[in-house]
C-alpha cells in the first residue's frame, strides 16, 4: 500500500515554475511590461526581462519552449489580473521581497510577520502611528507602514509639513462611546480588509497557476506525452499540498488524489499554521481567518482527505494480516513546522517512510525539520518505528505515449 505526500518540490522537480517567487516575478513583470502582443505563455516566459531574473522560469522555458508556444493567454484575464495586482495591498508589500529566493514556507512566514506586526500596533490602540513606538522592532514598524490604512499626514496638515506620524484613516477608526468623540482603532475592520486582500491574492495565484502552469501540464498530456519516474511505485493514495493538477494529469487517476489545501479549480487555503493564540488558555480569534486549519474547515478542502485517512486507519489490521506494509513516500515537501498537524497525521498511518531527496545536502534539513516536529526522543522513536529511509529522487522521464 503506497501512499504519497507531495509538496511544491514535486512540481519544481518537473521544472514547472510554481514557487512563490515565480508567481511574484511573473505578476510584477505583467504589471510593468504587459502588452497585447503577449498572446502566448512563451512570449511572457521567453521575455529576457523576466526569465533572466527568475531561474525557475528560465529553466522551465528551456525545457518546455515548444509547449509554451502553443498555450494562448486570454487578454481579458491577464488585464484583470494586472488590475487586481495594482490595487492589492498584499501584492504591493510582498513585491518588495522579490530580490530574495523565497519558498512557500517563507511566504507563509511573511504573512505571520504581518499578523504579529499588527498585533503589536493594536496593543497601543492609538490612532497615531509613530514608528518610534517600536524602537525595539523596526521591522514591525516598517511592515505596518507598508499597508494602506493610514493618512501620510493628518488631513488638516499641509502636505509640505514634515511628520514622522501617520494617522489611521477614518474608515478604520471607531468611536469608543457614541457622542464621546473619542476614537480608537477599528481592529476588526483592518483585519477584515487584510483578509479580503489576502483572498484576492489567492485568486491571483489561482489565475497564474491555471494560465501558466496547469495549461502547460494539460498541453503535455494533449500532445500525447506522459511522465514516468523509476522511483515511484504504484500509487494507492496521494495527499498533495499543491494546488496544481500535475499528479493526477500525468501520473495517477484523479480519484486517488486528495488536495489538502484545495486546487486551482476550487477555493484554496492560503494562510499560516496555528500558534499560541490558538491554545484554549490564550484563545484569540481576531486573526483566525488567516489560519490554515480554519480555512480548511471553512472551504471544506480537507473533507475527502480526512475520509481517506480514516479509511486507511480502519484497514490497517487487514493490511497487516495480508502482510502489506503501508509505505509513505514524501516528495518535494520540506517537512517544515508550517504543516505540522497534517504531516503528523499522515506519518501516523505509515509503517515505513521513504523521503526522496533531490540533492544529498538537503538530507540534513529533513533531519533538522523532523527533530523540530517531534523532538530528539520522538525523532529517534520515529526512525525505529517507521523505518525512515532517505533515497535519491530520480529524474523524471518525458516520453511520447
């Protein structure tokens, strides 16, 4: 019984530019340079102003140039994408990070940093934002100032009057007591707009993945090509953190695949892991919409996954009697803390765990992350009970079926 756990590295292994940084670079390029002549993916990914900056796009274009030339771009879809990006506060903030090589883990940490920064700001409950309020945390002060909830100066101030202060806009303030003319920060309104903007960013991501990645995967299939990998045995169940449909299009039947965080055809989960605020003694629901466990429940992305896990659990005795081990293959997932709850659930049902690595040097990262998830004693126990192995991930083969 072979089950698979997939992360974004699975798509990257196939040279599909699905990294967070690829998405950011492409949207920023479209905002800055798009014109109506860019009517295929090849004319976007093949533009040196983009692919010389982004190595994943560069490598993908070299691998799939012929396919990209056959994939049309819908002008109206791209223009709407650009319009949304130009007005999205998260995209504006995250675009400042494009000089770094950021993974999806880093992306989730950026969301978490914004939440922490605003939590600190809310603690002051002062309509006047003064960066000097954060002398020990200049990063939090910078983050807050990047978001469009403030006047650059008080409305009554002359525009040429220098001021280090920013004043919360009227839409984001609330009168403490009607008629008192004493105002406070409307925390709920700020959090609501932050979350609305994050969902807009999720829609942008879905559009990117659909237009630039999923259409490529479909084109590969439609032109009679298939993928195979000598490392992969027959697949019984596949649990994927990816939004793309790569695995079911090129390798496994759709009914075997469970997208834990949704896929490009549905709502997707885009947020952060639980933290101390989710513990019962510290419960604080102000930012709960940003938590992945909340979104999984709200958007029902984990319903089928939970059914599949329960089915495997129920059948474990039958598998054991038939002397069949449940072998878990981990492909392209860092096993970082960001998906701790799901990882531990899937690890629990396995009798043996095989972690496939692209480069031997990352084995140390896997060990470090597993120790972080389980502790040293827990990791040692896991190694013995689950018979963990690290094996090289063989290159994929593209062949004409």
